[in-house]
């Protein structure tokens, strides 16, 4: 797992809308990089809906939400459409990004761990969230930001 103060590894992954999205394309914005196990499961749905419901706060705070799972882009697209997610959902089918960020132990893992990183405008990790409760994670991140 990466630690606060480290440079976030860059990557480019396919998104739910078919475009390829690179972490470096968000320079100048903070990024909440959100690894989630599987689209449509109860915990991931609760967590995603929490981010969706707080989207205006994240937007006003110059924070882009980027979700990553091992799901294919079509499953991510359906997940986003079903729940009205306006943030990027990316498909890490070869597990390379999850491995680089410590969200899985090996390339044979079925799902990434529930893990998030807050990355600053220059691509440096500000915070690591490795003890995530999907029901309150979006609110916990906001609470941490309000303490700054």
C-alpha cells in the first residue's frame, strides 16, 4: 500500500463511457481514487451513492472522484447509469493499477480491496483510507477535508 507523501503512480484505464482516462489528466484537481470490489453489490452501491449524493461538495472543493474496479467497462456503465453516477468508473481488468496501489495482493485476486487515496493537485498522495466502511466513507472524507 502506498503512503501519504508518495507520488501517485500514473495510469490510463478504460472508463465506463469507452474513453481512456489517465490519472495525469486530473492535474490541477484533487482526486479521490476509490477502489471498490464489484459494481452493483450492496456495499459498493451504498458507497457510490454516498459519493453521488455529495458530488456537489466534491465539485465545489475541486476534487474529482475516480472509481476503479475489476469490472468490465459495460458493467461499470450499467452501474453508473442505474445509480446516476457522474464520476468516472474505470476498469482495471489486468489488475495492474490495483497492484501498484496495494489494492490487491496479486493478479489472480477476484476483487480489489476497498481502499481510497486522496491525491493532491500535483499527483502526491495526501491521505490513505484503508479502513473503509462503505456506508460512511464519502462523509468521512468530507469530514477530514473540513478539518484541514
